[in-house]
C-alpha cells in the first residue's frame, strides 16, 4: 500500500483507452484505487469531477461521490450526488440525475439516469428549457430515453405544466435537441371558425437524405372539408435546386352550396427550379459565359387553393392572375441570349381560353459598345414574341431596337452633349380565327427612326458639414421618319389614344407615340460628412411641340426624399397634369424608426382621367400604416391598418403583441383581411376575422409569423 499527497495523477489503461485521474489524495490497495479532495477524471471526451472516487481494477467500475459532474465536449453536462461508471462496458449511472444540453439550453432532472454507449435511460423526472430553480413551464414524465449521438429525446406519460398548472397530457412526446434536419412531426396548427368549424393541421417532415426533404401537411376543417398539401424540396447539384408543392381540398356539400362556390374541390401545384450553369452541366460544354434556367410554374383551378394552404390568409399572395414562367439565358461580356416562356391564368374567370400568353419570347442583346474613341455608342436589342391563346386571333411579333449615340464633353467636362438616333421596327404575323371580327388583322410592319438631342451638367461642392451635388439636363426629341403597313395602318389612329388601349382590337398594338418634345430635368443631393444621403430632390417637366397636341405641357414630376433626422424619413412622388388641372398621381410616405419604435404611414392617390363606368373607376386612393413598439426584451407590440378610401373598404387590420422569455413566447394577434374567392357567376371576396395565438415552449418550439392556434370570429 502506498499514499501520495498534494496533487496526484493516476494513469489507468482500460480497454486500450487511457484514463487520467487527478486528486489531492490517492490511495491504492490491492485492486482498489481511492481518491479524494477535488477529484477530476479525464476519459475520452468526458471530464468528470467529484469530491471522492473509488476505482476497482478487476470490475473496472469507477464510483464518484459528492457533487458529481460530467461534461461531454460542448454538447451536454451531467450532474448528480453519486455516479457509477463501468469503463469497460461503457455503462454510466447517475443518482440523482441532472443533464444540461448546452446547445438548446434544455435540462432534465430525474431520480436516476443510466446509459450504455450512446443510449441513456432516465427514470421519472422533469424536462424544461427554463430556469431550473423556478421554471415557467415544465414537463413531468414517468420515463424517458435520450440518444447522445442523434440527440433525440423521447418522453413517456408526460404532463405539461405552466406556472405549476397542468394544461396538457400526452402519452408520448419526441423531440430532437439537435439543429440538424430529422424526420418527425412538426408543430401542429389549430383553429376554430364559426363558418369552417374546428381546424387542425399536423405536418410531417421527412428528411432521410441530405439532398432532399418532404413535408406532408394534411388538414381538416370540420364544417368545410378536408385535404392536404405536399412540398418536396431538393438540391441536385452545388449550383441547382428546387421544390415542388401540390395540394387538394374537398368541400363538404353543405358548405359548397351555402357559399355558392364554383368548384367543390380545389387543387393545384407549384414547381420552382434554378440552375446557374445548366448549359455546361447538362451538355458537357465548356462555355466561358454564364448560363441559367429559372422555372416557376403554377397552376390551380381557383384562388381557394391558395387560401386553404394555411390558416393565416394575410400571408398569402392571392393575385387574380397566376403567372407560370420559365426563363433561360446565356450571357457573355458582349452578347446576351434569352428565351422566356410565360403563361397567365386568370382566376376571376371560369375559362382561360381567351387569355393572351407569351409562349415563347426570344431575345438577343448586343451590349453597349463604342467607336471613334468612345464618342459613338451603340447597342442592339431584338425581341420575338409568340403571343398565343386557345381561341381568336394570335400573333408573332418581332421588335428591333438600335440606338446610336454620339456624345462629347466640353469646357473641361462641365458640359456633356449628345445626339442619339433611335432606330425601331416591329413586324406582326397573325394567325387564328375569330367568330366575331374585332378588327383588321393583316400582316404588316412598322418602322421609324427619331432623334434625341441631350445636354447635361453636374456640379459638386463640399462644405464643412455636408456636400451639395446639383445636376441639370435637357432632352429634345424630334421625329425623323416612319412607315407602316397592314395592321398598323388601320390600328394606329384608334389604338394610339389612351382611352382605347384596353379595347379588343388594340390587344396587339403596343407602339408608343413619339411626340416632338423637350424634357427638362433638375436634381440635387445633400450628403453629410459621413457620405450618408440626407436629401434627394428631382424635378422633371416635358413640353410637347406636336401641332395637334392639346396639352403642350406634359405632366410635371416631383420626387423628394428627405432624411429629416436620424430616425425620421419622408418621401414624396407627385405627377401634376396641366390639362386636367389636377394631380394624376401622388404618393407620400413618412416613417419613424429607432431600435425600439417604428411607425410608418403612406398614401397613394391616382387618377387615370378615363371615363368611369359600372365596372371601372379611374381613381385610386389607398392608405397603408404600420407600427411596432419593443417595450423591452420581453414585450413587443405591433399594428397594421390598410384602407381603400375610394371604395370605402377596410382591406386589412392587424393588432397584436408578443411576450418573449428565454424559454417561452406567448403572443396574440387580431386580424381582419379581405381575401378573394371564386363564386358562381362572378369573382367575390370574404372578410375574414381571426384571433391568432402563438405559444412557443423553447427550445421545443420556435415562434413564427404564422400562429399555431387561431379562432375565426363571426
């Protein structure tokens, strides 16, 4: 027998693994090693601390006593009064048991915990993510098991307590304490509606490979019907990936009849894909230029396919027209080639046969180049559009645009002069038949050139606290020559008028009117000493010289952006029409932003000056507002209000708050939102009123914009 004092080190070999034991006092007799006084044991990735320890060389049992702690790397920490480890069998027992998972800040306290290798068995205890001394929420359980490799925690016969009040019992609860993707159930969404009944959605997440995942979202609305949505996401290479979503919902017959809906089932799909070098990757080429393909395909039988995809309709983009597109391009320093496929679906009509499609559009663009020591600039742009539909007339249109610009600087670059010739041509080739003729669709072309003279100057002056930049410029446009045949001859006089642009016979006429005019521009900037923009102001005025023009003065545009203080910003964009003696458009926005507070208010007013009718109004007047207030790190409040003044319709209202703690979030939102639906014979809308509740028990849940529980109000 021998004894060592002060700081002692015992180095043991267990199954070819080295175990180091440090203590103030170590005693060895026969096959028993005893240590006391600040015992520290290093074994693989474990660091164990205790007041005393006993190690049996024969059984290879290591027992630790008094304030036992075990740290495994940076993952978790175990605590107990007594621990027993069999180093050969890799068995560990802590009694009582306390484990802290560091990454998620969750802990488990139990009467006893034992583990072998990577599996940990835990007897009855408590799990929570709150302060262990007084947790705001906790889950008591009869038994539990935890895999230290997968970080998956299973809890059996658990009761959720909030402030010591039992609120929920579940026979099983499983959760991953790791941030890596894993297959399992996601947080359910629950709602109550007087019209649609009880709403429940339980998503299932499947992630068996690192290059794809699958999300299944079945749902049931007890008074309305049931259905589900599926999303498949994938990455097929380092430069490409996409996702596919589809869904189906079946209405109950009573709801279908009461709401006078067009369809008793709603279905659709969305496919998105992008690849940033598809030519080289797919065809084994080695082109130096950049290529890309971007696909966004959408189809649905009506707008309720979007409305039913979630219980929070305010986050849905419910446009009355759905666009599917596929864009391909190849780009070099000098040339650009593109092919675009666009398909539009109008959700306000039952039949899409008369909707114009662009299938496809081809583009070639030759980038800006120079001649004669960079005084002559030119580029070339060619578009070919196949404008198609199922019925009536169709057309293939080709546009060629070649601007030639001659420019020079004078007076030590204080003045820049330019002369530009715009060469433009369009050809239309028609096909298809009309049951009722809407116009003369004879193949033809339109060609013209016009001239542009320009001058500009910019002056900069630095002061002590700011820098002032002003710019002046003018552009004079005058006609050259033009020629037209076929369709363009018959459509020009009628379709060039703004009030006729939406008529059926003008669907294919898109030639802009070029009047002899001069455009005068003025702009100025103010920058502070830190080069931050304080003020931007721009004025633009067009003066027409066309003999038949009733309005010599075009619209005056004023744009003003002013950072009043570090926190207050004001923006205005206004167009004034002299002929109508009225504003055609004015947009005002003011905002106040700090780390704690935000308020924003904007108003848009537009007048097209076209005749009003039972189905058309030329006026738009719309207010949007938002406010957010963060009282402290725990409390935050928000409100939004959007109102259509012209129609006297409240478009949406939202007010709510969120209470955040380290281990839980609780929020309430009240929401009103008008969403479109497709009713029999017409497109209509529904005014939704909801109460949304957010409860997030961290780290098991994460609060998001979409609430987990909702109540629809009558």
